[in-house]
């Protein structure tokens, strides 16, 4: 399970819709460490409960879920959830747990209560795209600009629809206005895709980097190619054929669905229902649906796209792999591979601020599993519950005996090559949110047994996963099925690596020394401390002179620098503190990403002159002190202050705080 890093700073924001994921699942500010959510471990199914036909006995399934879900909701501080399981072309079990509304104590009804699946909505958008592919109206390998009335940029070749479905268009993260609470600010789909084009960071097709914008753009292509409004297309071509009468991507909700919508909560214990979330990149995550409707969607997918796609196009959608690393899961067309226990599984995760969901399709067994929860909870609860449900469901009904592979003799050598700090491929670029990966770097460490650990990857109990090398540059989880894999360049260095949990949509790339957060941030802490002490001791020295009647002996330029240095230190700390406050304020409520903070952003960018002026002051102070009659301590401290300002400017530059503009 992903550690709370993915929920910290930008991590929770990334999780915005799976957004996630973990998944990342991205990403309010990091919470204080809370007790780890302990989930029940199921007993093995009774031997006499095996069904006459099909892989799962309904009575056993319901008994297990009734033991798992109520406890998990209570421990995670969650209001309610819905779980739907389909098998053999029908809904085997669909059941609500907890409450859809805490004030009225309305229970969750799997047939009537609407939840927000978040990025699971993307599957509907991808299905619409594949319908147009099926009809010969969209070519997966054509330049995406062919279908647009404006142009998007790429590096080293055009972006194609296949790249977008594989999350390899090469774009950085764009989150401005992604979730809002004012429906009057909701842009049209055309307006959104024109005004929020993200920067190109990688050559198209080369690096997996999850893109909400890419899905929104695909929805716009559906609109342009079909000649229908996107929501009308979904209603007529997807929801109506499947009988999904209580599903929509429309915002706000149609009037006949409003009363069916579950309330959303940060925590059940506070009982405070939050407003309906508006997702500006609607094709990427605005869906509202019931558990039973999601069951109908899973059945259609498992029946070779029946009612939606031709069997050939459905097979193409499920099998067109884009594997960047050996022995790990890959993206197919819009779905993540989630293979486990030797079974072919595809699916998707989804998160808004309040709702958290997962969908899994066991292709060869004809089984589907869906869960959605209406609260964020505490201690990363929703991520742990979803992962535990998937793992325990798979191990219960599709078990496998783990093969004990020997650890390779190269474990120490290859492990040391992987140890270090990494940048996540899915990250912002060219704006102040670039600071997120400085504050929360991903790191690989190795223990005395030559086992690797990834700082952001924990198991469902919250313990760090340990991996041992079982194939060249492939590591197997100790006592589990998760895997790590690395790609090594011709120079013998790591180019990228990932874990099977992340690999379909995100990889990790070595951080250059000059933007390595683990190296830089300790220096930033020391530099900030030196500047703070310089400012604090300025009035202290004045008070001491007054108390003992000592005269201020400096004059001329020495007196001037004595007064300017603490002011320069204070100005720098205020500038950095302002950015910290801004990001904290924005990440505590994602609806503040809708542009309401633009004035503060512009002000802080204008105030970038303060640390630059402070650097000039510290340089002048160093010259004055070293050419004057100052003590050796004063000369040494002048160098400390000059070095501190250089470190702060290094940080401000790498963090994106010197970049002007309000795109982020």
C-alpha cells in the first residue's frame, strides 16, 4: 500500500483521481503519524461452501464482506461504502455498508445511492474513444492534433491517442481548478482543454506519467468527432444501452438524481457533509453512479464489451500493453494491469477529495469487484481498505502457492545501484508546486540482507515492504507478490524503476544531485536557522547594549550592513514562509485551486526581489567585514550568511518559486 507520502502536499492532489492512485491516492498536508489501520484477515473459505458452478459462493462472499467492511469503516472513520461483485454475467452481490447521510442516518442502498467513482470515470471516456476507433472514426496512432481545433505540444514527435490511453503523452501535471465547489466557475470542456495545456516534459511515448488532462482531451475528441456533446454521447451510447439509469458525468447532477447522491465527508466522526465536488476535467473524474450500475458496466466489460464494443475492439483494449519495465504490470488501453496470483486482472482506481474507489476485472474468470467509499477517513484508511480488499479477495477466491525463488548473488551489487533518491515521473513542472518532490522525495534503501525498500511503499499493515533480487534487476517482495524492476542504461546507471503497484502509470527516475531533496533540504534547514538567529540576535544585542550602557561603536558602511543584514534575513524568511503558507492553505482544501489564490501567487512572485536583494546585502556585508576591523567570528559568520543565502536561492529556484505566472 502507498505510504501517506502520496497523500502529503502534492501527493494527495495527485491522488485527486487515482489520481492516486495511489494511489498515488497524492495528495491535504501530511498528517501526524496515527495508529496504523489494522484490517481483519479472513479465514479460508469453508471447504463445503464451494459453489456448484462459478468461482465464488455468494453466501461465503457475503459472510466475509460482513466481517471485513463494518470493522474497516469503523477503524478508518468512514461514513459508508458500497461493494459490488459480479460473476458469470450477473451481479453476484451488491451491498451497502454504513450511511449515505450521517444526519438522517440514511443507509447506503447499492441500487439507489450515488457515489463518485473519481478516476474510474476514465474507463467510460476510454470506452467512448474505443467505440469511435471501432467505427473507424479515430486512429489510435494519428497525431492527436488531427482531431482538435487547437494544437498541443509534444517532444520528439506527435502525441497520439494511444499515448494518451497509455498515459505516455509526456506532459507534466496540471491541477489548476481540477476540483472546485462553485458550479458557476465550471468551464466548458472546450474551455478547459484550451486553457490548461500542461508543459511537455518527456518525449511522447517514452515515460509513463498519469495525466488527467490527457483524458479530458480524449473526451473533447469524442465530442468533436461524434458531433455530440460529451455528456449526451455517454447517455446515449454507454449508459442507456447498459441500463445504467442512475449514472452520469453531468455537473451539477440532473434534478432526478440529486436526492440519491451520498453525502461526502472528510471523517465520519466530524459529521460535517461537504458540498458536491465539481471536477473541471469532467471526462477524467466527474461520474456519479450506484453500485448496481457499476456492476452492469463490469458485466459488459467482462462479456467482451457486449453492448459497447465489438469483441475484437474489446480484446484490443484489454491486451495492447505498453510495458516499460520487465516483470511488472503495464498499461493497456485505459486500464491498469493488476495481475496477481497468476491471474489476468485489469482495473482502475479513483479519488476525489471525499470519495475513494477501485474497480477490478478478472478477465479469465468473468469476475468483477468494485468498492467506493464516501469519506477520506484517517491514516490513509481508504487506500489501505481498497488494497486489502483486493488482495484478500484475490487470495481467498483465486489463491496461489508462492514460489520461493532464490536470491541472486548479484543482490548486493545491483541493490547498491538502485539505492538513492528519485523523482516521480508524474509531477508538476515550471511552477511553485514543483516544491512538492523536494519536500517528499522517494528513496530506495538497502538493509544488511541486501533487501531493498521503497520509502513510499508499505503493505496493508503499514510496514515497509522488503524486496530481494530474484531476476537480474527484478526484486520480489519478501513474503508477498509485489515486485520492483529497474531499467539500466548503456552507461550502467539506472534510467528508471517502478513497482508493479505504480508501473502502469508512473515510474521513478534518478534525481540529479542539484535537485535532490534529500541533499538540499538539510542545507535549507541549516540556512534558515542561520538567518533566523541573525535576525533574533539583532534586537538582543541592542537590549544588551542598553542594559549595560554600552555605546554602539560601528559607523559608516559597517553600521549600515549591521542594520541591513538582519532585515535581509527577515525578508528572505518572510518570502519562503509566504510560499509555505500558500501551499499549505491550498492543499488543505483542493477547491482553493480554482484561481482564488492568484493574487497571493502574483504577490509572492513579485516579492522574489526580496531574497535577491538579501543576497546582495550578504555579499556586501562579507566584503565590508573582511576589509574592515571585524573579529574572526564576524568574518566567519558573514561567510555563513552568504552561503545561507546561496542555499536559499538554490531552493527557491529548484522549487519553482521564481517562475512567474498562475498556471499550475
